[in-house]
C-alpha cells in the first residue's frame, strides 16, 4: 500500500509541475489551482508514507522518480527532445533509487 501512495504522490507532484509550466510564470490563473492541488495531495501522501518508510529513502524515491517522470512528461507532452544522454541520465536516476531501496531492505 505504501508503494501505491508513493506512486500517487509522485504523479500528483508531476501534475503540479506540469501545471506550473502551463501557468506561464503564474500569469494564467487556472493552472495555479492545479499547482496547489497537485502539491497539496503529494505532500499529504508523503506525510503518510513517512509513517512507514525512513525519510532518506522516501525522499530519494520521491525526488528520483519525480525527476524521471517529469522528464518523460517533458519529452512526450512538451516535445523537449530526447537523446542518448537524457536516456542514460534517467536510467541512472532509476537505478540509484532501486539501489537505495535494496540497501534499506537488506
């Protein structure tokens, strides 16, 4: 269940990030609501996750997976481009998160 909460927390944080891009520097008002809702849900879920997971691992998973998903959203929805360096960077982030999880689990 905690991993599901983490996944939803990451997705809602990335949603908030995407709304920030849509807000055009907070010039458009409607996306600002999406920013607030996305971050509020994400931070609430993080507080629930921290009841069961250690802080360092939780934050590493949340930020690492958030960075990776945000990069994918940028590539798919914002046409930010993708190259070998970007793919290798994303795979490195994901590998780092997995290694942290394995280190804590052992």
